[in-house]
C-alpha cells in the first residue's frame, strides 16, 4: 500500500486493489440489490445506500442491527481486512453506496460508533477531499479515487479530518466496511 504524503496521516490508498473481472462480478451482484434513498434533514439525497451488519440512522445518528452481510461480499471483506491486518469479523458493518452522475456527499466524519473505514471504489472515479481546522488554520487537500481501488481512513484521517466527495461525473459505487468502536 502507498501512503500519500500530502494527505492526512492515517489515509492509505491502494490502486488496482481488485481486478477488472472482480469489479465486473461485484457490479453484477450489486445490480440486483434493493438500494434505498437517504433522507437528510427531510430532503432525499441523490445517493442511495444499503446497510449490512449495522444500519446508521441518518436522522437519528444511532446505529441498530441490520441484515447480515451477503455471501458475495465475504471474499472482499476478508481481503480488505487482511490488507491492514484486521480479522474480517472486526469489519462489522458494510455500506454499499450508489452515486449517480451529480451525486455528492458533503463534509463529514463517519458516524462516531464506527472506527476504521475501508472503502472499495467501483465503476467510476471520484474526487475525495479532506479538510482540517478553521479559518486561517484550515488545511484542505484532495486525491482522485480510481475504480477498483481501496482506501482506508484510520487514526488522524478518520478522527481529526473531515472528508467529502464533490458531485460525481458518472455512475460510481462504493463498498465501505467499518469497524465498531468499543463502547465504554
């Protein structure tokens, strides 16, 4: 894995994490899934999602148990976990997101209940932007996330930086796996 120096510590990127054939097989499986529209502050978002393991309430900010991970995601979860030295079962949540052309996700940090974030990008590229600080102290940087790549948000990149995806130019999917934080 390559750790890009101009990006936040804890951000790791690996191009060509899966093959073209693996991507095609995943997209075929994904095409059969019942995505749901996200509603944020009473308005439907342009992206659609499916949660497995845990469901994050976009209005309540709480997580509740969700449907089990489908079999076709097990090999990808195992490979993603191995890439950063985790046991696959530690990745207790999977979030599949469909970004149609023009869909975006605003500045945020992933829900506090979740820890390490691993995402595999499919179909189209996107810009992934990061920011930290306020006013004159704000630092902003970005990278391109290519199809078939894996990126990881841990440590400072996960906890101290916000990230966003500006409107996509074409259809894109992400498969995001997340660990759960230990509750006190």
